[in-house]
C-alpha cells in the first residue's frame, strides 16, 4: 500500500508522544513492504534526511510560531498529499485534521488517529482551542476511520458524534535496564537518587503541581525534569523560576538515546501529573523499565497503569505531596510491570491492527 502520514512535527525524533508513534508506525509499515511517506515540519537549522529506515520524508515549510506552525504545515501537506496517488492518508492529532476536508473533497481514503483532546489543556485557548475543536468535528464528519488510544475516547466519540471508532492503544519497545553512566558523570545522578518527570514542559502536564508538592517534602532525593518547551518561553520561565527556589531540582532539557535509557533505568520514582492525555507514551516507557510510578488519576493514566501505579487526585498539590511522602517511605509495589507492558502494549499488535484498518477501506 501507498501510505501518507501528516500531523506530527518530524521524524526521526522524540519531541512528543505523537512523534514516537509516527516513527514507530511508519518504519514498521515500511519494514513490512509498504511505501510510506511522512510529511515533516521544516525547522530552521535542522537537516532531516530525505529517507529514514525505508520511509520517504518530505519537509514541509511552515512559520515556527505556536499559532501558525501546525496550521500552515498541515494545510500545505494536505494539498500536496491530494495530488499524489496514496491509498490512505493517515492524519495524527485532531488539530492538523482540520484540513481533512481537502482530501475528502477529492475522495481520498482518510484515517485519523486522535492522540488526545488537546483543547482540554491550559496550553490552548482562543483561536487555538477553536481550531482544535473544529478539527475534532471535521474528523468525526469526514474521516473514513477514526483510531483512538483509550476507552474513554471511544465512548466520547460515541456519545458526542454517534461515531464508532477503532481502539488501538500505543505500544513501546522493551529496552535493557542499564546502570547510571552518562547521567552520573553529567548530573551526579546514581541509582535511586532522584525522582523523574519526563515529558514536554508545557501547560497541562501538571509540572507546577509537582514542583510545589516536592518543595514541601523533606527528602534528599533530587527532582529531575527532562523535557523542552516548544514555543512556550513564558511557561518555561515560570517553571525555571519555581525550580530555582529549590536546589534539589535539576532542569536538564530534552533527552533521548542512552541518556533517556539511563534516566528510566535508575530513577527511584517516576511521576506523571498530567491533567489530560490521549495515551501517555512516557508512562508506557516507565512501566516497561519496571519503574515505580505515581500518576494523576485521569482516566487515560488509570487505563494504562491499572494496579501497577500509585495515584493522586489530579491538580491537587496536597494529595500529591501526601502520596509522595507515603511512597518514599515504603518498600514499593514489586510488580513486574515490564512483563505486563510486553504482553499488552506491543508495537507489533498496534501495527497489525492499523494495517487491518487500512485494508477495510
């Protein structure tokens, strides 16, 4: 099959969960013999190859601002995809799916993966929130098939639009659990010496609640914050100012590769306080490393974490503080979450189910 993918920032890369999904899905489909084209957003100063692991990469011009980046990119990518002879155009995220009416007019086969209802988070307001909501409505109206990542979203589309959708959860790869090497030399981090937050540093991820709760606990454990803040300098400044009030906090920016592997492998506790999600890749990854995990009690976290995670009331600093103190005093769950992830969240299952959706068109 000839398949196009639109909606992420760019691959190869880990700028967010969507990028992880698109890279894994596209390269796996290519490995199975399909012709996959991925539309990347062009970024100044970044040279992306024209092909990656058998996937054709097309770099699409855009204006690198929060308000214009996704809009201009997805419009141009949609126009370009229409003039090609793809069997399926696969959009990722409801914002970029605003433009699916274009391939729909040309009777193209369209699939949309809903990675989350982004307008629920504080990151988006005004026109941005309207644009994303309209993308959701167009998805419900024009997409030939819709893929969601959680049972909560499946019920939402049924209740709101009377649309039956496909539930295909994300996956992750089991990586080796390795000792602290790079992170010891670079940040002074050793096995069990830190609490880890690893996600984009953006509104809606609950980082401000974690910083406030952590400030109030008496512990020698460092708090490591790994992630970047695309187009959100003001929010990053706010987080930096909060972090500066506590010398135990380490802001280390975006990580990948062996450094990422070491951070997961050696943390005492992984904390994910997000206010809204589609399906959190970082939580899947943390569980795949047998990390102890404390997460907000939003449905998407509970669906993935089941009894393998500790929970606290979302957006509640006092409860987050209470749970942190409780967990750090006890031995731990001793659950083999790694085996659980291996059994239920395999990329092979995800790719096979996605291919089945393609074939039904």
